[in-house]
C-alpha cells in the first residue's frame, strides 16, 4: 500500500506556516474585493493548484525554496484577485514606498503582464525538481526544454480558461477576469512573457551549475526519487 513519503526534517512545520500565512492574507484581501465574482474565479485556479499539490504529495514533495517561490507567487496572484488584475495600484504603491513620482506613460495597467512573467520565472525551478523526480532519461538539456514547454502549455491553458470563464460568466465580471484592457494581442503577450520568464530562470540555473558545480533542482528531484525507490521506503 502506498503511503505519503516522510517529509524531510522541518518540512511539515514550514508548510504549515506557509499555508496559514496565505490563508490569513487571502481572507484579509477577500473581505471586500473590488469584484467578488472575479475574486471567486481567480481563486478557482488557486484551489485547483492546491488540490494537485495535495494529491501528488503522496509521491513527491518540493524543496523549501520551491514552496517559498510558489507561496510568493500565490500571494501576488491574491493581490490581483483583490483589485482585479487591470486595477492593481502597483505604481501608486511603488511611489509611496520610494517617494518617486509615478512615471508618465500609457494608461494600461501592466500588473497582469508582470505576473505572467513571474509565473515563468518563479515556477520553473519547481517544475525542474518534479522533472528530475518523474522523468527518464533525465538529461540536463531535456530538463530545461520540458519545463519551458510546460510553462508555455500551462500559460496557454490559463488563457483558454480565462476566455471560457469570460464567455460563460459574461458581463463586467467576465471582462474583469479576462483583463485584456482592449488589447487584442493580450493573451499572446502574456504567454510570451511567461515563456521569457521560464527561459530566463533556466539560464540562471545553467549559470549556477557552471560557476558553482551545483544544480539544486536536479539534486532535490534525484534525492526524492532515490528515497521513494529505496528498499523499505514508504
């Protein structure tokens, strides 16, 4: 009978802290979101992601670094859900923190573009950990190609989900969730930015391996694979 793998030392408490912090953060920002319907649709994605983590946790757990990256990205997504992505006052927040004036420019709110870029940049490391756990042969080149392709594919799926939800939901809430802001190429640009972020993350990991001789994503994935296939492993 398969049982959940033992968590590495400190992992259980670490994950509990991250979950509690996100729940508090999400509840606070969920008290009075700008668009309740949009907030609900954005959290469908989060709920689906958490469900996948729970189910796959029977076989594989990520490193603390990867969980932290996922936590930070989810918090940014929660901010977008609170304001709706097209109305997040990120420039105003930056101006209040730095004392610098808000730069003049176009009227488009680019917070959604930033998040799509960060999706590729921040979640490519976790994808590579999972690759080295699940895939064979585990060649370094393929680990980068597969995770970039995965980032592209999931970005495409999200854009299709946005389109379908906007059609089914309709009205102001549907348009707020779609968030094109009048740009007919919005979905294409979002997917491109996620791809660029993923490629950049891979470049950083390659450079780290070149200069330090270490590849933490590979090391973690291989270590969990060895653990689950070892004689007597749960």
